């Protein structure tokens, strides 16, 4: 109950007490500047539903590589974990809640599966964000500080060398687990499952990025799909590397979006409205459904093996 109350309290304060976009201003802007209709709202909900359908499907197939699971249970675990993750840094709650659905012998592996799921999604965001970022820089003539680029390159090189060093240290442990055991677990998952996880992650990405573009068109932003995707993919990449609580995701994305879309002179309120709507449709709406599962959560019975 406390998790659900905290999640809804944070959602309420973000909508009413947003310093960047006042709620009344947001509602007025929607009424005066968009072409919303019932069909439009249904289509937006449809896109959000499909976004989370593929996330649930991804979790279903990952868990199925360890033990049988129903799609209904995968849905419950995914949306319930989303609700809990709203108030935890970097969605750490997502790992804990999913693990709680299983007996202790399987919890470590469930955390590992969740790591694979999130890492794969992050990989898609990074690759497409890198491609979009290069296109964005080339298309809009963004000037890059060469000294800053040099420092960034050196930093990446150092991090890469440290990662390589750590990977070679078989005794190195993360929260009690050796890197060797983590890598062994990842490689123990069938290649077919990894490939399917990647495909579903790409589909999810294409859905919510298109939803962002569709909202832009509803507010009358005159931009073609290719140019819009260059900015949107850059936005999601930059937002993904900023440590934050999921609840503040709308603030981070809003700030970055305002900066990036400033290159094509899009109204600030328009961009903040789009990022707020994306947050409402893809986090608030599914987490509202997830709150039902959190309220009705029961620990697995001792006599049943998970």
C-alpha cells in the first residue's frame, strides 16, 4: 500500500508542482494548440499499450528460459515492478519487485534476467542514439568543442581499459557474485532468447519514438520523420545516461528535449507538453494498472517451487 501511495503522491506533485510547466498552462496549451480527438487519444493509448505489450512479451520469453510462466503473470510482474520503480533511483525497484515473485533459489537468476532485459534495451538506445546523434550534428551544423571532445575520448578510453581490466579479474565480485559467474549465466541463456530480446527491444524503441513524433505533429511541428528521429534518438540516448529517479524522468527528458529542439526553433511549451504526455501515457498510465498488482501482491507459498 505504501509503495502505491508514494507513487501516486509523486505523480500528483509532478503534475501540479512542475516548475518547468505549470499544470494549468499545460492544460490550456493542449486545448488551444493541439488537434486532439477521441480517436487520437485512443491511438495514443494503443501505442502505449503496444509499447508495454512488447516489454511484457520480452520478460515472458526471458523467464520462460528458466521456468514456465504465463503471459498474465509476466504482465503482473512487469507493471507491478514499474509502479515500484517510479520512486527508486535508476529503476532499482524494478529488480527487487520482480525477484520477490520467486523463491530464493531463483531470485538471483531473475535479477540476472532483468539485467539482460534492461541492458539490451540500453544497447538499442545507445546504438540508435549514436547514429541519430551523428546525423543531428551533421544536419544542424552543431559545433563541437574540440577540447571537450578530447576529454570525452580520453574518459571513454580510460573507462574502456578499466572495464577490460575488471573483466580479466575472475575474482572480482559484484555484490558477492563473480564476473565469471555473471558471464556464465548470460551465456547459459539460449542465443535464440537473446536474439528475440533484442528484436523486441528494437520494436519497443520504434513504437515509443514514433509516438513522440506523432505528438509533435499533433502540435503542428513542421518536421519530417527522418529529421525528427535524429533529435528523438539523441534525446533518449542523452536522457538514458543521466542517473535519476524514474519519477523525474519527465524533467530530464523535458530539459534535454528543449535544448535539442531549440535547434529547429520549436516552442518550449510545446516540447515540454510532448514530454509530459509521453510520461503520462508510458509511465503514469501503465503504473496505474500496476498499482493493482502491487496492492494484491502475495509472496510465493513455501510449498510451491518457483
